[in-house]
C-alpha cells in the first residue's frame, strides 16, 4: 500500500537524520518488507528527500509552530517526504497530501493527521514565499561548511559541482571485455528497447538514458556487465596492469575496480583484494563469482598491512582511499548530513598513513595509483604533496586524462550533471 511505502520512507529517514545511519542498510531492510512494486517509490522518496533536505527542512522550520518531540521524528521526516513530493516530484496535490496523511496511521500516530494535512497544504499555498526566505546554503541544498569548501577549492566550478550534487546520477555500465565488446552490448541494449550511449572517458563504459533494475539487463547474470561510473572505470585503465603482474587492490570493497583489473588483464599472476571491513568483502566475493573471476581476498588494514604481504612484492598497487565522498554526493546524498567539517582533516591523515603503510610493499620501478571519490584538495593534492615530501623514492607520473583538471601531475575530475562522478587520480612510481 502506498501509505505504507511513505511510512517506511519516514522510518528510514529518521534513522539517517536522527541516528546518523548511512542510508544503505535501513533502506535495504525497509525494501525487503514492501511489495516489489513499491520499492522503487521507497528509494525515490528516500534519495530525493535527502538530496533536498536542507531546502525542505528550511521550509518546514518556517511552518512548525514548535519542534516535534524526538519520539515523533518519524512524523518530522514524513513531512519532509511530503514536501519532496509536492515541490520536487510534482505529485498531484491531492495524492501527495492524502497519501502522506494516511501514512500517519501506518506509523501508529493518527493524532498527526491534522498536523501533516495542515502543514502540507500551507506549504503548497505559500511555496514561493517560503522558498524565498531560505538562506544560501538551504537554497542550494548543501551544508554551509561544504558550500564554503567547494567555493574555496573551485571558485570557477563550484556552482557546477553544487548543481550536479543535487541531480539524479546517470546509470553507467562497464562492459566485460573478456565476454563481449561495447559495440555488441550496445546492440543488445537497443534490441531490448533500452536507449544508451558510449561513455566519453572509458572505452568500456556505457551510459543508460534511463536507470533500470540491473538484474533485468541482458547478460547481467552471465557476467557481461557491471554497474560502475565512468570515472571509477578509469582506475583500472590508468593503473594499466601488465602480463604476469602481481597487484594489490588495497581498499577493494565492494570490488568493482578489482573485477575491472582482472577483466582488463587476464594475464595477471595474482590480484590480492584487501579491505579492512570483513563484512564488505562478501560483496567482493559476490562480484568475482558472478563475473567468473578469481582473486585472493583478505582482511587487512592498509595502514599496517598484514605480515603475509611481503615487502617489495607487488608490481602495482591500487589505493582507492576512504574519503569524504564529496565527489559522489549525488549517489550518496546522506553524505550531506553525515559528513562534518572536522572529518576532512582526519580522513586526510588516514589517507597519508595508508600510503605510508603500502609503499614498502611496492617493488622498485612499480606503480601505485592513488584515487579518491573526493573533490576536496585536503584529501587529494595535499595528501600527495605530504607523501612526496616524506618519500624521496616516489615521483609522480603523467597521465592521459584530458577530462580532468591537472595540477603538477595530479588529476581531478569534477562531478558533471550528465558526465562522470568527481574522482581524483595520482600515479606514483617507485625509483629503481
């Protein structure tokens, strides 16, 4: 029932907003309890409300006479869902309001029906005036600290980043070149009535015109494709594994880049997929199994690698470092609420420690590709500069990445509305 779907969305959002939970887990749990036909709406309500949270919350604060009690946070988030439907989805007023009001009963709080009905109707009537009263950060749907950071780092591009962060992301596919070609798979999509175009920056990337359930795509179960943004596809291409290389993917989960490396170079002697989170390594194993690929999967902290990883034993290392995620906010809008200004310096310190921990594992003449899904220089250029200052046997290599903004052989892709996510790349070579 649609009312139940909205009530489920309110509960999920209450966990994110009130408890600091990431969106993925509560959303997956809620979806499993819904009719399959309602799951797409649940996802749309949760993602859309979080993308518009600061604007919607700013409107709601103008209309609530007094804050709701903490035990009624689900009614608060239900109101945000209702505003998202009215303002962003442009759901017909009667449907958006009546279904949201009905969700109060599904939440076991019929007392809130009048409150929700009255606030949503007022917000529809006074939409223009309420939106006009918002401050800049609320209007642009970003926390003030992040807005300031983007404006400082990218004075000519910050508005592009903000706009892209607030949009639905494109759905991109990576074709498994061991099983098919991009051209052949585009023909398969066309035959299935799915519009798609080649990605601009990855030679195995495809962008779908409309997002769809990946399991319904032709060849998915057979391993012909994976879902991966075109910016992330560049990692395997830039690391450029050679025949007989031994490779470490040091922060491997969920395994997209691991699998791409193996697809790109089947002659790898061994690929070690390591991650500090044992639960997330199951995703790596699932992806490897579906694609028919093999890697050595292990739990390990890249800052202090396990002793079984011998020094100078890897030809290439991929470091997809944990980061703020500021380049993939459109895919993970909960980042806007969960990330804090103070997190960035702490993450940069972790990233530097990861480089310091992994560098001894690289053979002389070997290459390490440092990547983040961040657009903040503190996590990117500044980390690389600090590492180079400590390691005289490391030097930066030139990359062929025309879409990126280059600075001293470091490369920043900025999030684009109809293009790639915001990723950073730097390729380090160890002296012979």
